[in-house]
C-alpha cells in the first residue's frame, strides 16, 4: 500500500511526457537465441505498436523535437513517441523504412563507422553507403553517431573515448556533408568525459539504453532515456 502511494506521488510530480523507443533489427527472420531476439522485432510488431500508440493519441516526433520538448522550447498537447534504431542494420532501410514512410513517422538511425557499407556484423548485413545517403535525403530520417567500434565508453580512457566518438562523427559529417548532432551510447555506457567530448563535438541530443519513459522536463538532452522495444509482449 505504501509502495502504491509512493508510486502515485512520484508519478504525480514526474508525469510521463513520452517515450523514446530503442530498436535494433526489424526482420521477419527469427534469431536463434533469446539474446538475439531481444534485439529484433518483426515488421508486424512494429506496425502493431505504431497503430496502438496512434490510437492512444500519441504523436510521433523526431529526437530534435524531443530535445526541444524537454528543454521547454516546444510544448506538445499530447504524449510523444520518438523512434530510434541502433547500429545501422540493413533491414532498417529495407524493412523498417517503408513502414515509417507509410505512417509518415520520424525516425533516427545511429550508425557505427566500422560496420557500414554492407559489411556483415554477426549474421546481419549493415546499411550500405548508398542506403545511408538515401536515408539522409529522407526528411523523416535523422542519422546519428554510435561510435567507431561499439565499445563501452565508460571503460575507456579519455583519449580512446575521444577517438571512438570523433572518428565516427567526422566520417559521417564528411560522408553526408552536413553537421551531425545526434548520438547514442553503445550499451548505454558513458561517463562525464563522454559528455564533455560530445558537447565539444556539437552533439545536441543523446540517447541512453535504459531509463524507461521520459518524465517531466528535467531530463538532460544528453541523457535521454529509452524504452527497449521487443517482440515478446505483443499479446498485451
Ligand atoms: Zn549498439
């Protein structure tokens, strides 16, 4: 009972204002292990969730808009959802993109540098340069950095963190010829050094790998919480 009251009071003072969904692969193929399945959903599940949230009255916005909302620069009349996809798998382009296009929903893809251009990561092909460039032309899509090689940044010294972030950032800005201001922490791992480097690089909004819903307006734009979207609770 006390727990319930505490929860009620917490929710009252920290109301949920939206959700940032964390996706990886979107595919019909079923992965072999439960761990792999944590990192993929089917297109049917994605469509189901989008429809469900639209029916509930949520609006779908970009990560740039999420920053504006949590910084108080923009006011929304409804709760929001922002969709993000980590790592840059090819199915993001082939399977997920047509769904976002159909529903006219913004989405953000965080790219690793050393896994692009069709290189296979595990058994999964990554986006090609052509696909990245095409996504960049799509007004619904934002491209962001996810480091060079997907390390746990908090376990690296300052110099190595700097290299991991700036190498990927410079590569993407050069490839696309415009500033890149979005970032997501591999494994959600970061420390104060990471934040300082990101600020220096002109990154404006960063996605964590945990944290649940976005509550209130006290959230830092460099520590935006996310909800991991999985296949399993489709029946709920
Ligand atoms: Zn990742």
